C-alpha cells in the first residue's frame, strides 16, 4: 500500500491542486492531483527527491510561485 501525505493544497477558479509526497526506496516522489469541474481529476508525478532538504526548498518555492500566480491556499 502506498501512503501519500498531502503537503500543499491550493485553488484558483474552478480548479484545485493537491500536492502530496510518497516515500519510496531512495527518496520521495511529489505528486500533483488536479481536480476541475470541467476536466475531472488527474494525477501526475512532478518530481523525485533524494533528500529532505531538497523537498522543503522545492515546496517553499512552489508555494511562492503558486501564490504569485493567483492561487490561494485551500
């Protein structure tokens, strides 16, 4: 069983993006799930990280970019 851990959720218009981490051998994967009234739900693996410092830096940059793009934390 794969455990996903939600780390960020944001919304804009009719779309919600949820970012989740999944621990895998050798590191962690970042997955993005997009939910939209028009397009339904889809998931994609965004990145692979080998270390926790890399993850925290990336997530902070991602959060800032989303907020700058008009996304609101949900």
